[in-house]
C-alpha cells in the first residue's frame, strides 16, 4: 500500500484518533478502577436497568414491525402512483431529531400518557418505520413470486411454502432490520429521558445520570462497556442469523404488480393509516406551538423574536418563560454547529472516501475504521470528551465549536457511506481521458471526481447537518448554559413547568422539523440529481 | 516520430506486452491487428502514459518520454468507449484541453465550435453527452482529442459498435481528416478492413513482439 494512497485519509484518521479514540482510552484508563467494575456489576439496580433496556428495546422492535410491516408489504409488492412519495413521507420520522419526536408525542397524547412506557415505545416505533421499510421493502421488490407457486405445485402447503421459500429469501432483511431497530431503541436517550420520566432508566440514560447527576464517572464507564458488549452481541447474533447469502434472490429486477380491486382498497387503507400515524405528532406539534394552555396564542412564536411581547402575556413570569435571547441563541448555535459539522465532516470524509476507493479491496479495513463512531454512543463520546479536554489550553468544553467537532465525528461515517459507493462508480477511464488531454492530477480530481461527486457531496453535507441539528446525547453533555443547541433547549423546556415554556418547546421543535426536512430535501435532491457517471452510453 | 523500443508491460503479476517494438514515422498511420485480449489496448495505454512500463523505452521525436506523465506527453487517445465527460456539454468536452491550460471560456467555445464544424457536428456545442448517438459521440471524442493538438493520436477500436452505414461514413471522414491534418496515428483494431481503409500500413500485434 503506497503512502500516497493513504495521505488523503490522514486528516480523518487523526481527527478520529483525537476526538474518538483518545476520549475512549482516557475514559477506560483514567476513570475506571477494578472496584468500579465489581461495584456496578454486583449492584441489583444495574441488572434491573439492563433488563429494562433489553425488554423495552424488544417491545419497541415488535411495535415497530407491527406498525411498519403492512406498508412495507404493500410498497414492496405493488406498483402504484405516488409510491415514491409515500415511501419518503413514511420515512420522515427516522430523520427527525429524537427530542422533536418526543415533543410531538407529548403534543399528541393526553397528559396522563406524557410520561409513560406506552409513549416511549410508540415514539421508538415511530422512528423506526423507515428502517423496516427501507431494509425489507427492497428485498420484497425483487422476490420472485413465481417461486411460491412453484413450491405449491410441488405439494408444499401454505406454511411449508412460507418456511421453505419465502422466509429464507426474506430472513437477512428481516434480521437486519430487527437488529438495527433493537440497537437504536437499546441506546435511545432523548426519548427515554423525555417520555420515560425519572423512574425509567435505560443503560444509556443511566450513563448520563451517573456521569452528570451523581458524578460517578467510573460507574458510567462500566455501563458504557456493558452497553458495547450487548451491542456487539446483537451484531454478531444478527450476522449469524443472517448468513444466507446463498438464498439471496438471483434476479435483481423489480417484480411488482399493479394494485387493483380489493388489494387497492386494502393498500389505500394501509397508506392512509400509516401516513396518519406519521403526520399526527408533527401536526400536533405545529398546533401546540399556537396554544398556551388551552388558549390559542402566538406568544410562543413571538417569544422567538420579541421578548417584550412575551413579557406582556400573563404566563410569562420570569421564572417560567425562557427569554427570546436564549431561544434565538439556541437557533443560531444549532445552525452554526450544523454548518461547521457538515463542512468538517465533508472535508474529512472526502479524503477518507478517496483513499478507500483508491485502495479497492485493500481499503476494507479503512472503511471499517470509518464506521467506528457508530458503535460508540454519543452520550459515551460526550462523556469521554468532557473528561479528556478539561484543563489548560485544551479545555474546550465551554466553546460552541466543540459540539460541532463531536457532530463531525458522529456524522463522518454517514458521509463516508454516501460518498464511497458513488465514487466507486466514477469510471477511472474518465480520469485517463482527462490525463491524456493534459489535466494534472489536481485538475483531474477537481474536474472529474469532484464534479461527478457534487450531488453526493451535497447529500452528505445535508445528512451530517440533519444529524447535527437533531443530535442530543453528546450535545446535552457539552452544551454550556446560554449556548444550548435546539434539541438540548427543547428538552430543557419540556422538563420545566409552565404553559408558555412548553409552548416554546413546541415552537422550537416545529422550527427543528422545518430545518431537518429542508436538510433532507437537500439530501433527496442530491440523490435525485445524481448523474450516473458510468452511464455515458449514447442513444 | 514515435519509437517504441523493447517495451514490456505488466498488469499485476501478468506480463501483457512482452518486448514490443513499434516505429511510426511523422504523418504515418499504422494499424495494429490482433484478437481481443492480446494486449493491443495495454500497448496503447503504455504509450499514452496511462500504464507504467516495466522495461523498454518510448521515444517521441527522439526524446525519451517513458517516464513522462500522461498529461505532459502530447499523445492523444480516442478510447474505445469514447470516455466523454458526462457532466460537461459537448463544447466543454471538445475544449477540455484548453480548459486545463486556463484558456478563457469564450476562446474555448470558439475553438470547440471550430473543431465541431470539422467533424461535421456544427451546432452540437451545447448538447449533453447523453443525447448523442453512437456516431456523434465518436465524432465528439475525435474532435476532443484533435483539439488538444497531439503529436500522435492513438485510436483504440475507434469504430466498434457502430452500425454499418455509420461505420463506413465515419471511416471516410476520419481518413479525410487525418490526410488533411497529416496526423501521426496508431490504430488498434480487430477489423482488418478498417485498418486497411484508414492506415498506410498494417501489422499484426504478435509481429511487434521480439519473441
């Protein structure tokens, strides 16, 4: 492997070493003693929390599948007008910040359910509709329905046909989707903190409680390790269960049928029901942003721009309402954090992806390294950063840009995942063609690679920005008072009493929905405009 | 004059071109024939500087260019599958060599229009690459290569994939253009008729190898 090939990846590797590896190592070496391990692992509450984390995640997986499978089946097997729009809209929840979804459920549900297990699991299911839809539907789309008929003609009953033909073809996708949903729900933080209340703690939320409320850093780190072990076990289990490469469909063409008759009616009911579920919390959020208590009012929105107007309302006692400046500050903080995180992640991901593509199969290890930020939970990462960069010239905990640094680490794997497949598709012969026309390596990179990657770069930037706008775990650890990001501010407002503060939370959540959907439209337009570099064949 | 001396090229561990010699005089057009996979394209890519040479020399007008980067050799290539840049329009493709030299857009456009006229594609400047037919794409690829004023042009199966009438028409146009420009050309093709129609002389690829 040449040093030149690796050079472009060095900034990203250094970045990950400083802001991911170092904090984790510091956490493990400086904060944990042997006594912490025995103390945490022998305590009954630890196992109670672990058990709750496990079963609420399993219940969330079941709820997610119950909610998403009907639509997944209909979209995966049928062709109909507006199919793409339905799929995009049904996926919206996944891209919304978890704290916004939590706020949406508070706005939607009756007061007695605001803090409840049902709300928690419903929010988890809401998020993960997209995972089931996006992972399982493509497999359904290419499933050859003729195989079922073949099995029936050979004497197999309905159950036998399912277990011997349909299930083997679908197993990988189902297991993958279930695994991903489980991990998301197992490590969920904002939803648990907002909708679970103080009595329901998962390992993830307990890590935060130990680190910040109790000051038990050693205990928090041990719990982080327990969490990593569970996640690794789920990943390995998933890989073992999904080992069915031989049963992958041979055909890759779509085998969709037109929905007609009763199926069309059933499909319409499924679509309307699912999309209603998806839209309901968002509509409730927007409506609640226009209400203070039971009264219709623009006070929440006015407080974004005019502190005086808020002060004029009876609910705006100084202790209850948050000043306009704090709200606007959090908007600005979130905006600039997202922009900086997107820029940094994009620059680093471009170098890393370039090397991964150049190295080909020899670059698999680098591809795997770029995915490492995904297995460290943001809360753990935030914790590591807090204890690592805590003194002297590198005490960056109070700076606004430090949150952007963390978000660039969290967003890096996603940006790499967007760029690498597109880059692999850029035909090397186009660079050759440019070379023989006199282009220097730099000109080739700019004129060929970057030009062809432009839509993917836009998509990657939008994705990182959306992640940054919604990220809660690390931001809640690192945001200093007065410069909170939007999700942190929303969670704080939801945690306080008073009608106006709650309305303000809904206002900010509505703003965040708009910001995230805008970022996602950017991503979608990037994907749609993506020219196919190899498709330079001619009519 | 292009002089390839005792050239050996590997792809990985495999020797694809073993001890090849080829001499092409100024203004001469030489066709190299051979079956698919014999190493014709590899030889062209090595001459163009797109592949590293294992041993041997490539001389252009007496100067050793074996180690010279592809972008500084002054050798043009018309690729088998054209390799037009899909993200540029026709004019920007044709004038790409001027773009990399920093020539202003207006001058590039004038140059592109001029070359498009010469290859019979006047008015195509703003067309997208994906809107071109096979024959039109070949002409754009040729114009792009010639617009760079290369000292030698390498043609890799230039007429493959075209239907018979397009093939014959383009063959005639190519010959007229090369006659007019006195271009030094190395053409590799499996089609002997094509070679005979375009080149001053033809040789088997195997005849280029010393052993």
